[in-house]
C-alpha cells in the first residue's frame, strides 16, 4: 500500500520510537517497528486522521526525545490529548498490518461488503436476534457505578 506521504521521516522516527515502547512484541507478535510495512501503515493511519494534521503534528512534536515507558507515562499525564493521538496513530498502524492480523488469526485481504438489499434480507431472517437480545456489551461508568451500589 503506497499513499502520499503525510508525515516527514523525522515524524515517522518519533512514532516508531513510541511504537517500540507501546508495542514491544511477544512470542506470537512482531514488535511494531520491525514490521516491513509499518511506515506505510503509519502514513495510512495519519491520512485517516484527516482534518487533524495540525494537532497531530503538534502531538508528534511533543513526544519525548527518548521514548521510554516512564517518559511516555509522564507525557500521557502532562498532555493526555497529544498522547492519545500519538498512541492511536502507532497502535492503529500496527493493527492495520496484514502480518499482525494474520498472527492474531484475524481475516486479511479485501472485504466484500454485502449489497444493501442483501443486508435487509439477512436481517429479516433473524440471524442477529441473539445478538440483539444480549444487549450492548459496552458498560458505561454509570452501569459500573450502579452495579457497585447494588453490591
């Protein structure tokens, strides 16, 4: 995947440094900066953040010169919105890589979305009824607080 470069080589180096700390790899996963397509995925993720280029550039500039767990933790405490953008960029790029998705056993390749009329036909079969009956899997802070008060 080749896209027009949105980030400079220096910005890519800074994101690679953050990714090395946040995603060091494990026995079944490659460290983020070791991925052959990581820079391309970072560029793609940066393009997906369209409209936020100034804020993203400022966030990248604010990254500590020598990223470490302690430096990034302090950065997150001092400037949470910049840290969120930078970490979103690094982690998002990582999980866009086909190699990472393959290591996780997730599908890769081209998606073939259903046509709108097919979606309606499938929904009318009741295929998602069990999912709808389970309700929303996301618990809000109010849900958690309510459960704590009930205990």
